[in-house]
C-alpha cells in the first residue's frame, strides 16, 4: 500500500504529473526539447515574478546549493546557520575550499535582520547564504526583512536563498526581494517526483561568476546561463522531469499562488493548534513554517512506533532531523496535501496515541 507522505519531501505527486515521467526519450537538442525548456522556464519566471534567467539542473537541490558556493563569491561567504540545511551550505563552502564564516542562530529560533546587519557591517563578506524555510527545525526565517537589509544597506553583498521547502507554498517575488539567486528542488512544495532542481539567478551574479576561478563544469553559472539562453540543458537533461514540472506548474499557476499560500497557512494553523493542545511547538512563536510543523515531543512518544501504526492506515510522518530526532517530530503539510487529509491524519494520530484535545 502506498503511504501518503506527510514528510517534508519528497511529497505527494498527482497521478497525471507522475505519468509524465514515462514519456519516450527525444533528442535533447531537438526542437521538442527546446520547446519544453522554453515552456518550463517561462512558467518558473511567472511563478517567481521575474524575467531573470532560470537554470534547470538535473540534480537534487544540494547540487544548486553547491553551484552558489562555486560561483557566488570573490571574497568571503557569510552562511546563516539556524539548522541542518544552513549548516550543509556552510560545510559545502568549507569542502570547496571557499572562505566562509557561519552566523550561528540557535536552532528553533529565526535569523534576525539585526544580527545579519551586524555581521555584514564588518565588511568582510561579499555574499550571504540564507535558508528561507529551515526544514530541520520547522522555522521560517523572515525573508522579506532579511532581504530588505541586504538590498538596502549592503547593495554590493549578494544574497543567495535556499527556498527548497518554501517555493510554491509561499508566493516569492524574486525581483521585489532583490535576490541574486533562489533555488529549490522539485520534490517539495512544487510536488514533482525527485530528480531535478531549479534556480533563478540575477544577471549580476552571472557577471561575478565570470571572474571566479575554478567554477568546475556541472554547476558553472556561465555554462548554465548559455544553456538558459538556448532554453536547453548544459548536458542531457531529464526531459521526463521537465515534462512533469511543466504540467505541475500549470496546476500551480491555475490554483494561483495567493490561494496556494492560504491553503498552506490553513493546514499549518490546524496542525499547530493540534500540536499545542497535545504537545508543544518546537519553533519560537511567530516564526513557524507554513509547510511543516515541528512538534516538541513532550510526551516522549516513539515516532517509529507511531509510523508503524500510521503505515497500516496508509500514511507516514517524519522524525526529528539529525540531532533533533526523538526530541521533535515533524508533520509536513506541503504541496498537494489538502486540509481534509491533514484532519484525517491528526485524527489517526489521536486514535493511535489515545489522545484528545
Ligand atoms: C530538502 C532540503 C534540501 C536538500 O534537498 P535535496 O533536494 O535533497 O538536495 C536543502 N535545503 C532545504 C531547506 C531542504 O528542505
């Protein structure tokens, strides 16, 4: 039996979108492939309210995180670390031999614009890495305020944003935020099967990249920019993923982002109310994610045990991430999941744990 995914990625994929993964291969330099590339890029630009270049990558999101590391700085990165994914970005900089410092934020709390201002005021950095929605802690960082500080007070510092678990749940305006890059995999709120990632990039980030040495091959901004202009891949792309994404983007744009965001908010509200009554929330108040709820495991429940019982009903939730395993558990309400399904899940958990509000 298929277990419905209430985990923060991968998420449920609609059957008609999944069916696109079986399209027959065509040449990746063919007119059909180029037309598909043009279509997907155009829809992603609409989704992000931008005409900036959009890169398509046959990799998971982490590949494009590494791309930002390889291309994004001529001086020193500042990585905001408020959880495991922020830490991944910081470690990537180190592993690639790039100068970088971590701006440590207590896990479960949000990055405050004031702390960023203080760090950037040192003049040490020309690029900052921010995780919008920290999937490991369930905290959504205040991106608008963060972006305003960088854009208005440090216009020469480039801002790279991991929006892996927020894009297509939060209505993100790439140009208004003034970002230099925003990346996401397709398997989270975009709700496509895993295997592809996308990134909007501002032209000035491509210009800077031209000056960066040893950008490598697969994640070179300049090479991707040239491919973008031809609406083709840098190498052989996964056209089936592009076809699936193309259809799913139609559905997202048809639902419209304001409606989609409101749907995510409603699911988050419901899950938070449930969690507050029976457990407690892990994130600090006011910064809870709208795509997943991280619950403080105040009753010391065995999450694997709970998942075994949920499996019998055809659902699965997530344990805490990394060092938060056991201490927290996570219920995702992301992508194509609906409020009625969240209600059904919460009812099952009550039944299994013999809880009531
Ligand atoms: C899932 C996730 C990633 C990693 O994504 P992959 O596609 O597995 O590489 C990175 N950042 C955040 C915030 C995530 O939620």
